[in-house]
């Protein structure tokens, strides 16, 4: 059996307040957008902002709903999941980070809080 790893670590700023939902079975799920910056590369003149879509489940979703707001700086560990969805008959690829750990680095209350799934 070969060993593989799918792990991503991100530090960035939350782009919008948590989007809170519940599955049909009652499990809480929260989606966030996270902005991360990358420095100029090659002939690029400016740094670029990348946006990641984050998903939190169950207890971590509840923690995120209660503590994370737009503008907060967070540290997230998780795995990348790729999928596609269809819009107007066109298949569009998507990437999502399924979060397993969250550290709140800054917030309006200036507290540091850590939570894990």
C-alpha cells in the first residue's frame, strides 16, 4: 500500500461572515471564504490575493459560527477536495478545503482560541 498525504495549511483573512446550514440529518455545516496573499512571481508586479472556500462540520462548525466573523485572521488545517458542478449546461470545477483544525488569530474581541474537529 502506498502512502499519500492530502493536507493544506492556510493563514488568511475571512472574507465574509459564516454561511451556516444544516444537512437533512441535522449536522451543522459552515462555509467561509478565506483570502490569502502570494508575493509577486516572475514578471508579476504585485502580490495576488487567492480565495479559498472552507467548510467546517459539526462541533467545528458550531465554534466557527459562534466565534468567526468577516475580517478575522485565522489559521486552518484541512484537506483539499475537488469536485464539479453544473451551471447552464457547463461543468465547472471547484476546490474546497474541508477544515479539521481552526485557530482564531485575531478577532474584534482580540482573543486567541483554538478548536479541532
